C-alpha cells in the first residue's frame, strides 16, 4: 500500500508516514519491541482471515498463537 494512502488514512502527510515507518524499524532493534510487533502482525493476519499466511509467518519466526 502506498505511503500516501496510509498517511491519508491518518490525516497526515506522506513524509510523516515515512518517518513513522523508519522510527518503528529502528525500534525493532529492541528484542522486546520486535517480539511485540511480531505477535501483533501474527494476530492481525489471523484476524483478517489470512490464517495460512499467519501460520507461514509463525513458522519463519518460531511464533505461534
């Protein structure tokens, strides 16, 4: 999804969305934060009906429900 669409959904500018993505990626160097985001991603995929993708993701990361 283009950053411009994400930014518009939050009422922000594309450059603000880009900066937010960079900040989150920098924070992923923190193992606890990375684990939290990995779990969040898994749950969002599972809730959206992409169970197969969530299961594949859990195989790559060693995570599970």
